[in-house]
C-alpha cells in the first residue's frame, strides 16, 4: 500500500499520509482508499495543493461528481465544485445532516477542500451513524427499519433558485436505516431539513421525533471534529455519517471550502 492510515478518534476518522491528490492514483490505491472510507467514515488528506481540475480528478476516486443544487454557489467555470463561503450570504449548516437526500442517488461521499481557514473555530464535525444505530435499543432499531422519509429541498432555506427547485425539488423517499453497499453494516440515514415528513406521520410529529432521535444518538463518543488547516481535504462517507459546520469563528476572517459530492447507490435496507 502506498499510504499510511492513522486513526483520529476511537470510533471515526483517519488521516491518510503519503498521498498527493494532484497526481494520478492507481486502481489498487483507489480501492484501498474506498475500503478505508467505508471503515473509518471520514478521511483527512493533509497538505494538498490542488487546482479545480486536479481536485475534481481526485474526487472521482470516490465516485462520479454530482451537480449540487445551489447553483448560485457553483465555482465559475467548474459547475461540479460548490463554494462554501459564509461571507457570501450563506449561513453555516449547523444542524446535523447528510447531504442531498432529495436525490434518488444521494452522494456516497462529500469532499471538502480547505482553501481559506479561520485562525480558530469553524470546524466540521462528523458523526458515526453506524455506531448510532448500533447503540439504539433493539425495539427502536426495529421501528426505524420500517420507517421512510419523504425528502425535498430544505424547507428553511430561502436562497434556493427557482430553476433548482424545479430540477431537484421532486419528492424522493428513502429508508431511515440503510445498509452500506461496501461495508454491509447498517446506519441511521436522514436529513431533518430535507425530510418533509416521515411516511405515516405529520410534518410536526416527524420533526419532533427526528430532533429527539438526534439528541439521543449524537454524543462525543461517536463524533470527530475536524479543525481545518489550509490544504486539508476531508472526505466524508455520507452513507453512514451525519455532519455539521460550526459557525463559532470570527466572520471577519474567511472560511472557504470547495465542495464536491460524488454519486452513490440508491439507499436501501438489506
Ligand atoms: Fe452538508
């Protein structure tokens, strides 16, 4: 193997050293990285220097890039790179979520590249939802295994363009527990802001249940908080994690992340 893996937290996250993502990477290494992602759920590649084209080529190691539905934040000339920049009118996504659940094939991975980072604060936290599932009481696991969410675009965001609403706003149903296609394990899967409701429940009851579930499930023991250094690439496995941004930094400083999402399988419970 061409790289080294070092755990960053007892239950989630690993740092990969010995890989320059600006260079071509061979098939055995690509496979090993995908296996490492399925196991560790968050991979950090420190010290990268990437052009947009090199970044997109590196992202393809984990799947085909998908178009993101906030087209106003696409990088000029590179529509598959989304700019996360909170001075741009964007609010930090501080609630726990997995990305783009309004798509039939939500991303296998979300990939973030730290281009400008604040001196302190502004971390990205990632929670192991496989461990969250395992820790639930058996009767609640069984209940959730029979539940599905109906997903659309975020109900609380006013900055979604009409053209994106038309393309990406159709309801999509997903199971709340999904089986990981590489790892074979189960994880809790939903995006509270995109879940219009849980099937068979009112929107209000759905929100109350999801809020309660998140409060009970997400504990420090299953969370890795990534403190950004310029040049970090963070790859998050969206099939078995939730993540959130932290807005606790000086807004006079820049925090610019380039985001690529890569397509995954249709979520299913096996
Ligand atoms: Fe996200």
